[in-house]
């Protein structure tokens, strides 16, 4: 629903041409306010921050549509475009500033580190906007604490915020307060739905209907949709019906009554199945729904749900999600009414069952979304072929598009499922399926910001249910993401907690990985003694369990720490143990790399002749393994050693050999001096 911005020129809203009605005085005042001299300007200083315009009014008053129209009017002055963010969820909860900041950074194509805090993300937003000339629409702000951190330190940007009332705490902001539409514009809005004939034959009735609706755009859109679906209904009769609904509404505030009555008029005209679908849309995550969501909630067919959703759009009960076909949003003004109706009519058990069906459907769609990325003939693709057609994606590209458009709703669904606390098994399955789908389509690195939040949700459930193994896994994943963004101290704390959880679960894999990760964090912090101690503990566990690949790898990590600490003798012993381990495994490339590192340590220890022999041995192993890239890298290592030994002619020969090997190797050689 677009409030006072309506579609006119046809019988149904979805078939008409966009036209903004009314609010010309407010538009004029807002545009004048952009250029108004602020307190800083009056004092002779240049404004250090962006101009903030505030449109105040209740949901359904048309504040969002007015903000959109203002942005459209001034778009030519702000060539970097319009950014939008919603600051209140349909359920009335405040959206955290860090989540708003991430949404804005996504729109700006600015990478945000996973796990970054509110202050860091808000600073990134301000920095990204500092060099731009853009309009930022912040819809439904709860208070100044949500808006203030996002204000860029530049007067080149324009901030347009909507809220219920003043944003106390942001200086030099004069709210533009909205009431009802003027009668002429409100009647034109009705004509866009009913056509001009019914209004022309009884103009007084149309004005009465506007008065009954309080001039509220949201109420008028609902009534207009109801009239559009009933070409023979008289405008005067609708006004009478709305007036008759006033009895028994003492508990409804006066300002909300027009919208509540209009909603009741439309709701009572629906069939019982459609009414049930509408009520249960109050459970749609983030107020975003599609045919699958509605079908799962109501337990009906996907085609039946799609028909109902299209009818709801005609009535003004839903609006199309811009740019996303067959996806819909519950208008913010109607969300509280839907929620209250659902709580009053549907039993708690039915509501919980509807939630469970929706989560189960989402899990299956996510599993299908990931499976379509697997090769043909794989177990995942065979399982995918057994799913109903409605749950299958025809290609990876279609699945990727679905995942991208549904991402806000999917993340909201995961948050709501975990917060609910009654469906933890489904919540865990949903989070796991979402993690796999995001990693499959976007890659673990690109999806890291979303994955961080999802691992945190897993941790919340694991702590609530005392699931020590899952707690350890979540902490390890969070620690890895912290370490990857340079928050090594935070990562170390996570790894230690993961070690405790792994021990509580008696999980040797988790404890071993945690000990190794603790060692890696100390290594990153330059604490070689603690790093070697923790690597040694992890190695002892691997040796006791006979896990040979991990043994060889940990010998290499220990050797690296000893090398950094200048303990070359211990480093060489560890590298020789690693070489022996890879030899037993038959892993020739890893054996060659370990020998190459041993040669490096011998060179550091002042034994260049031994280093040369070891490096030649590594070259022979790489040649046996047929790894041209590794051979080239080791030839360059030999050349460097020969240079230091005073044999430049031999060094040139080895470099020429490396060049020939690279000509035979497809791809980019990369950094060949660190095999």
C-alpha cells in the first residue's frame, strides 16, 4: 500500500498509473527546509552534518509516500541516488543500528567486516557517504538514537526520516506533521479505485466517506479496494456501514479507528480460507511473504495462496515488494491489526503449528537451493529430483536469484525462530540450511557477515538447550571469523570457551581443533611460547588418536613457531617429523613443501650447503609428483640460495628452468617464493 500515492485510471490498483495526490503544502515546506539556514549557518559556521528533514505522523498517514515523493522531486540535486532503510520491524521492535548500517553498506557496495560492532559499522556508513551526494530515507524511526549515528559529516547529503513524533536529541530539526488528506485529494484517491461515475453521481457521499475515514490514506485505500471489487456498491452505503461499526470500539484510540473500521470492512468480506491466510500473514518474517510462505502458514496449495495474495493486493491489504516479482509486504499500518486479529481468533496451538509449517517449508527450499549447485548425479541432486516440483529450482541461477531476494526474510525468519524458543529443533535446521545455501551460492568469504550472525544464533540455542557440541562448533566458527578480521583477542576468548564446551561434550574433534586454534591465536599475537605449548597439546591428542594427516600438519605449525622464535634446532626436528608423516601418507607435494621449509630453516641457521641439498631433494619430490607449479617455486628457492652462496650462473639456470615450467602450467603463477 502506497498511502496517499495511488494508482489511478483503472478499476484495480494493480492496473493503473502511479500518481501522487495532495500534500503540496507539505512538499513545499520540506523543499524550503532543505535550503533553510540552520543554527550553524546563522552563527557563521558551515554545517558539519547532513540536513535532516523529519516527516511525523502515525503509520497509515502517508508519511513514507511523502518521503518517497520528496526524494523523487529532489533526485536531480543528488546524483548518487536514494538509499532506504526501515528502522522498525512490523512487530514494532526497533531494528538495531548495526543491522541498519549493514543494509545501507550493502546498498552502497561497501564491504563490512563480519562481527563488527555498531560504532564501527556506523562509522563505515558515515565514511561511505562523506564523498557522495545522496538522499537517505530512514523510515519509521523510533528515536534519535537510531538516526544520530548514521548522519554523515557532510552537508552534501540529505536525510529524510519518518517517525511518529519528534526526534528529540537531533538539533535543528523541525518536524513536518501529517494529518488527513484534504477532501479534494482524498476524493481523487477514491476515484482511482471506483472510477469517476460513482463519485460524480453522489459527490456528497464521497465527501462523507472521506470524513468517516478521517482523510487517512491507508483507510481510504482499503475502502477504495473494497469498492473496486464491487462495482455495484454505492459510496453512501459504505459510509453508513463504517459509521455503524463505531459501537464496541471504545478500546481503540480515536486516531486508529478509521483504519481499524476500514480494515474490518475488508476483512469481513473475505471468504473464510482467505481470511485465515490474511490473519496468519502476521507471522510472516519481516512482514515479507510469497506464495510459499502463505501456503505453509495456512496449509493450503501454493496456487491457492498465490491467488489470495493477488486479491489482497487489489484490496490494499498487501503491496508488491518493489523489484521482486511475486513477493509482497504487509503494510506497516496494518501489521498491528493483523497481529491482534490473529491472537484473538486463532488458538495458540494453531499459530505454533503454522510457524512450524512455515519453518519446515523454508528449510526444504533452502536445501533445494543448495542442492541445485551440486554436480549432476550427486546424492544431493538425486534427492532434489524427489522433491515436489514447487520446491525445486530449475537452475542454480534461479536459486541464486531467489536466495538474494529472499535474504532479508530468511535472516528474519532465523532470528524469529531462535527468539521463539519453542521450536529450537526447527530453528537449528533452518540456520544450518541457510548457512549451507549462503556458502554454496556466495562463498564463505562473501557471506561472512551473514554467517557471523547465524553462528551467533546457533550459539544462543546451544546455550539455552545446553548442547555442548553445538556450542563448541558455533564458538569455533565465530572465533575463525573474528580471527579473519583481525580481532585476535576476541577470537582467542572464543577458542578458549570452545575448548571448555568441547571437553564438556567429550568431543575430541572439537577439543583438538580448539587447542590448535588457541595456538594459532597466540602465534598471531606473537606469543611464541604459548603458541608452541598449545600446538604441542593438540599434537599430543592427535598422536594418541593416530590421526596422521593432522599429526603432520601440526608438526609443521610447531616448526613454524619455533622458527619465528629463533629455535632452529627444534624447528628442523619438527619439519623432519612432518616430512616423515607425509611420507607415510604418500603425500608427495606436502612432503616436498615440508622439505622446502626445512631448507629455509637450515639457511636461517647458517648452513647453506645443507639447505641446498634439502632444496634439491624437494625439487625431485615435486618432479615425481608432477606438480609443475611447485617445481617452479622450488627452482626459484634454489636460485635464491645459489645467489647467496655466490654462484649467480647456476642461479640464472634455475630461474630459466622455473620460467619454462611456468610456460607449461596454465593459470597465474602467484607468489612463487612462498610454496
